[in-house]
C-alpha cells in the first residue's frame, strides 16, 4: 500500500503543434484512497493512468509511488497491478495460470501461488472456472479474472482503465458496487479511469476531472456536485446535465426570460468588480420547478418529456435575448406537462444557483 | 463476445444453405468437386504407380496399373546404385532445417519489432524487404554467387542456407508481422505490468500466441529450401555427395533416356518429409495463412 503523487507530470506527443495529452498534472492520492479520473474522450485520463503504470513516458515532471520517484522505473519495478479495458487476459493460459502469472515470475513457490489464487478465486466466485481458458468464459467472468489477477499480486496500487465499459448495463452496476466494496475491504490505493460520471460519483472517495490534459478539479463527489470549480465541471458532473446559459446581469440579479433570479449582494459585487455585464448562469434540473400561472417565471415550451417513473425530465426551450435556449427541468413523475404545452418555470432555491465567468468559465464565489 | 459468436452464425448460415440446395445443384457441385480433386490427385497417384514399375514398363504403350511392379526401384535408389541418395537426404534435411530455424528466428524477431516498436524508417525497412522478392531467381544467381564467393561460402551448405534465407526471411517477416498485429498490444502491456521484460513479453506471451503463424512460416521456409533446384545446382559443388535431393534427382534423367521408374521412386521418397512437415502444421495452416493474409 502506498500513496501516489503526480508532480507537474506532463506527457507531450510529437506533432505539429505537439499535443500536451497530460499537462502539468499535480495530484496527490492518499494511501488507501479510491481516486477516479474522469473526463470526456481525449481528456488525457487514460494517458495519465498509463504514465503511472510506466507504459507511457513522462516528458516533464515526476511520478512518485510510496514517496519513491518512479518516473524512470519500468512497469515491473513499480509494484502496481492494472486492469485493462479489454482485460488483456493471456488466451493461452488457464484462469489459474493467468492469475498466478505475476507471482510465478517473481519466483513465488507453487504452493503459495496455488493458495493465493484459490483465495482470490473464492473472493470473486471464480473457483469452478480455474481450469478454463479465457475464451470459455463470459464477459463478466473475464472481468472478474482480470480483477483476480490484480488482487493476487497484492500490489501497492491498483490501476483500472475503464474496467466496466465492456459489460452490459445491469452487470456494470452490479460489478461497480462489487469493485468499490472489494477496494474498501482490501484498502489498496486505487486509481480508476472512466468516462462515465455516474461511475465516478458512486465509486470514488475523490474524483479528478480532466479536460484537454488539464486537471479541472479534484474533490469529493459531493463537493464536485455542489461547488463545481468551473463551467466545464458543472456541465460534466450530473445527469442530466446542468443548465448553463449566458445571461445578462441587472441590479437585482440574473435576467432570464420573464424571470429575475435574485443573487446575493456579494455575487453582484464580485461581478461588478470584474466589470461583467453577463454571467454564465448554472442551475441543475432539480433546482428548477414548474411555477403556477400567477407566479413569476420563464416561459418554457415543452419539446420532450422523459418519464423515469418517480421523476420526469422536461426538455424545452426558453427564449433568452430572442434566441431559443434549451432547458431541462425535473418535475414530478406523475403529473408531467404534455408535449407542446407552454409552462412557467421558476427556481426552487436561489442558493443552489451557480455562477461562472462568461469567458474563463471559472466559478464566481458567492 | 460478438466476434467469437460470428463463426457460429456463419456456420448456421451455411447449414441452412445446404438444406435449401436443390438436388440438381447438389449433384453438379459434387461432380465438379470430384473432378477437380481427381485432377489434383492423379499426377501424384501416377507417380506412385510408376515408382513400382521397371523403367522400361513405365512408359509402355499399354497403360496398366501394375506391370511387373516390385520394390526394386526403391531398393536401387536407397542402395545408392545411381548416386549417394542417403547423403543427398542428409544434405537436404540439414539445409532445409537450418533454413527453417534461421528464417523463423529472424522473421519472428524482425516481425515483432516492426509490428510493435515505432522507430525511424520502420516502414521503409519493411518495403526494402520486398526488393529481393521483386527479381526473378535467374537474375539473382550471379550477384548472389559473387556475394558467396567473396564470403568464402561458395559451394558450402551454409552458403545455400543464407541464399534461401534471403528469399524466405522477407516473406516470413511480412507474414509474421501480420500475425503479430492481430495480437492486441494490451497483452504486451499486461505482461510488462506483471513483471516481464520486453524480451520476456515476446518470448512468453507473443510467441506462444503466434504459434499458428510460426507454424505456417516454418512450413513455408522448409518447403522453399526442400524442393529448390536452381540455386542448389548453381551454388553447391558438383561433387555427388554434396548435392541436395532436388539436384540429385537429375541423375535419373540422362541424355538419351529417362529412368522413369527410378525417378518416380526417388520423387516419392523426397516428398515424404514434406508431407510429414505438412501433417505436423496443417491444423495451423488455415488460421495462420488467413490471419497473415488479412492483416498483412
């Protein structure tokens, strides 16, 4: 077990211009922590993981595992185990051989390998498949073998590169919970890469959001959700996504169509010291509600209703400055408005409104 | 996974096709295939039949399956009446095996390097391998002769092995590169994380997985060396005991007459090792050739 640190670590791919796949990444992962790297494709999250594994060069900065600089140490000297998206099981070996391979290379005695493999297999419910080859296993079983191969080694760090993305939806949710529980039980530092923000939110002790190789924010799931550091994080975390619109400011607050959302004094002060006439206004679907006919509210034309049972999401357009803008509103699942209907929408709680700089996207603290 | 379920679907499609084929079409199809098989098998069969006949009866005007047939031809050939047949066998085995060994080793390591590592000129390297293949053998004989002469290897078996390697290594490299490309690089990386050195990855993971490809490569290299005549007659010394089988067979073809019976018996003996090698690798042939061909 060990802590992990990225010290201004960069990976630059040659080209014209060169691509900074991971740019000055500064990240400390505590011993035993479950850290999720999340971001859209091309954000550098996989590259960052591979740098830690030693499968990708570190062009600038350093990487430390357990306080030791491993920047130039080959993968086999890093005491890490990795679960690949494709699982990368060795097709010519049985499940038991796959799981025991790393131990065999280390020169562990046959009996000890057998015991450890048996123990891990029991943990993962693989005991009756130990003599099979990978091709005779289902997708979920292969995934568990890949996990088992990592566990058997008792490494100081687990690295997981989208390990669930080849599973079907139901199995994914199930395995997600199993991995999180397993990690808690073993207490091994884990770095987990995913593009799925639901996985990130449900599994991680902390979540690091990346975009274009740059770390946007690293915080607990709650913090990310409640206080996103910038407009990108705000839009990326949460499903359906936060409504983010650039709207004009007035003396009282943010002006949406037919609705002035009152903002705190400090927020307005901050905007005026920065000389802003507009802000990027962010509000999550659940912070909006349908308003009564006599209340103040935005006019929204319903374009789509997604009914999920308990809740329903209403997609509709609101004219802001004459331009139709799409908004998503969460409403009660039993009484959703109909397609084409015009409804009024108001903000449920103005303290849950997020404001961002219209150009830089940085959060305006309120 | 979907890819693995594919062949089953294809099989299913075939089965249903067979079920639907009409009687007439079925007869026509089988007749055509039978004729084609007969055309392919007959020459070999006739050589076998001829090998038991005395030279005079082999080309007799009345064609019979058995005509004073005996094992005499085989006895003559093996006893070295016409030339040192057993020495030729040894030479051929030695040269073909050595060629196979060197060609497989060189093309496996080269193919792996070209498939996995990015280095300046890797594409050009691969193209340059084809250059030697672009010339007809006849054109290559003189330059290769000069090279062997300056290396002091003219007339030696090792020289001939090198010559065979110039033709088989490039081709085998291409084939194996294509095969290695089908092995996901995740496996390599997984092996490195598990504690293998780069050579360990090649030796313990990639080579075992590439066994079908290696078998095909070995088969190809063996056959190139085993049955080759032009290079062997040009580069080996003329003395009888240094000939390979393919060259040695020519003793049965004399200026005024051909000893058909003896030639046929010797040919059958020559083909036995080739058939044996084929038998060893045949279960890999289809997958190996297909993989190499599709992603070459």
